[in-house]
C-alpha cells in the first residue's frame, strides 16, 4: 500500500488503502473542511511530526455500540450520588487544553499540539465538535471531547483531576447519544479500559460500511447544552 502526500484541497484517498499500521496520508492541515472530510471517510489525524500531520485509518477499529455499554456497579453508585455536575459544550477549549497536558500511561508526551487545539476548537465553533464537562463544587475536574457527524460520535481524548470525573462524563455522553439515536462511538484504537466498558473491535471494511450508513443521517450540529 502507498502512503499519500495530501494536496492543498481537502481530499483523501480511500481509507481501505491504508498501511497495515493504519497510516494513510501525510501532510495537509487541520482546517475544518479537511477534518470533516477525514472523519466522514473514517480517517483521523494522530500526530504532528516534522511539521507534517499524519493521518490514520486503523484496522481493526474499536467501536462502542450504545446498547453494549457495560456500566460498572461502582460507577452507577457514583452517578446516583450526583457528586458531579455534568455539562455539555460550555467550555470546550479548557477541556481540550486539559486533555493536552493529561498524563497517560505508556505514552511519551501528547499529540494534542497547538495546531490540534486550534483545528478542533474551530470545529466546535462550527457545531461539529463537542465537549462533556464534569464539575465539582463549580470547578472543572474532568471531561472529554470528540467530533460528531451523522449518527456517529468520534471520541478523541479525556482527562480528569478528580477520581471518576471523566467516567461520569462518558456515562452522560452515552446517555445523550442514545437519546439522539446514534449508532456508535468510534474509539479508534483498542484500549483495555474501553474493552472493559463493552467496546469491541470491528474489521476496517465492516467499519467503513457502518460509517457510510451513519453518514446518511443528519448531523446533530450545534450546541448540545
């Protein structure tokens, strides 16, 4: 398979042509039109290196189907206690900046550079990106952000400074997308944490068919407050 150098136009090669590690293209930018086109085709930017963006479509893909979400009993108890106030789309930029400095096991540094913050914040302003925030006594202590197109939500990153804050935010996200009738949350690559919550891997070919069906639905654009 070939790795493509992206032109100035916001276009991508077919995701099915990605390398075995998922790499499909290098270059381009994080403009809103390019990001929307990428996600609609099952492609996402993973990191910036030597001033070039690297775009991926991994095989298999990790998906969480809302009805398969396994809520731990401990989390149900925490949610029931209402320890956190959860809001949607009230402080997107603080969430993505907090995600950019969050400590992650087995990762050296972060892929969320200033370019990523700028690109996804613009997607938020246009109504395609969303944040879920957990507050404790009025202080932001956890949350997550991602992109929504059609009936799919593409999870990007989460953070917490107080135990269980991001878990509660994710719980509320699943509740919300169930209300919207979304088909799946795209978790991109396999993690043991998401597997425990009920996510499962899907071959890329099957995923692209599901994604195509999801893109036929109208996008829930704008604030989710």
